[in-house]
């Protein structure tokens, strides 16, 4: 999860984090944001949330005798949205423009959002009461969908030991900002120069094309998925200390890029087949470039 969130920052893409309550989705995003000296906003999505609650609204000023725009929490650098699937369609539409265009339109005026601008959104896959399914077009704007599972025994022991050792210390007070907004923008620009060979570009295209002709899938991935795999692979290569992409980088990134972009056929879904398994099968069938 942490590797993919860092990759999403370097690749300048939003991330959707899915997991049951209590597996540190929100805590991880908050603490990661605190390592950067940039703005941070947390928005709890609810069924009665209105677009103005996140974008802001125009307020009449008695002093100036005119309307003034009061910016909402979306005007920050990293936006943590808790339970994104609990807000209604009109609020999702307002967020959609911010995610896709990195701007918002209010009362006919366009307001550009500061860079870097990244959305980390969480959702619970179990409790579906009072939730709204995210539109496919909005899901497509997330670079990654990160699935967070329960920890294993050793990890659970480390969690307990760490919690016991901290005693009354707040974990957030232990984190210091080490990256400025200018440094992040510089890294995002540097990532574009990572080397990717022509045969690896073809490899990415073949993977995505296979999703469109796959018997297990009702909906395949779009060219935006191809670009996401390429940019994500470049960022992951840099994270691993390399200035070139390898096939393993592509295979590592592909699952998180495509699991929320493809739709299984109803028959395969009823059989318990998963999107991850479909992507894994595709990666097994396509020859790895040498």
C-alpha cells in the first residue's frame, strides 16, 4: 500500500484504497501526507453532503457589498476522502471535475487547484447500506485501486508491540515534513524521463488490448489504463533506484491499474472469479519481452 501511494504521488495520480474498517487506510494516508510540507484536507463523505460542502460557496459581504468566494476543503494539495462511495451523484460530479481537470467551476468562474493536487479516497467493500456505486468514468480517473487485506500473524504482533511501545504518544506528532511542493513537482517531472524500451511499450499495449478481447470480461481497459501502467511503471522503477523500466515493474503495476477499470461478465462474477485473477491470467498468457 505504501509503495503504491508513493508511486501515485510521483506519477501524479489519484488512488482509491479499499479495505474493511480498522486496517489503517485513513491513518496511512494521513501520515504519508504529513511527510510532505504541503496542504492537507480530510473530507468525510456522507449521504447528505452537498457540492458546496467540498468546493466552497459564494457569500455576500456586507463590507464590500458584493459576493465573495469562500474556498472549500478541496482547495488543498492532498485530499483524503473517507468513504467516498457514501456521497450522492451531484457531489461525486463536483469531485469528478476536480480530479479530472484539477480545477473547479463555481458561479461560472474557473478556479485552478494548486499543484500537486492528489486525491486519496477510501471505501469499505463490505458495508453497502447507504452507499452509491461510483461511476465507471470516475473510477477511471483513479490511477490505482489499492486493496488492503488483514495483516498476518507477524504483522499483527508488530502492530500490537508498536502500539504498546508508543503508550500515550500520538503517531502524528512523530512525523515531520521532509518534502516541499517544489521538490514533489521536480520529482514528478523527473519521472517522465525514465527510460522505457519500445518492446515494453508494445508489451503494455498488448496487455490492455487483451482485456478488450477477453472472454471473461464484459468491459476492457481504455487507453488511459495504458498510460497509467506506463507512468506507474516509470515511477516504480525510480522508487526501486533505477532509471529504466523492466517487465517486472509493468507486471507489478498492472493489477492495481486495471482491477477497477475492467468489468467481469455476469457468468464469471457468479462463479467467484475476480478482476485480479483475470489480470493475472492475462499477464501469464502474454509473452514477456526479452
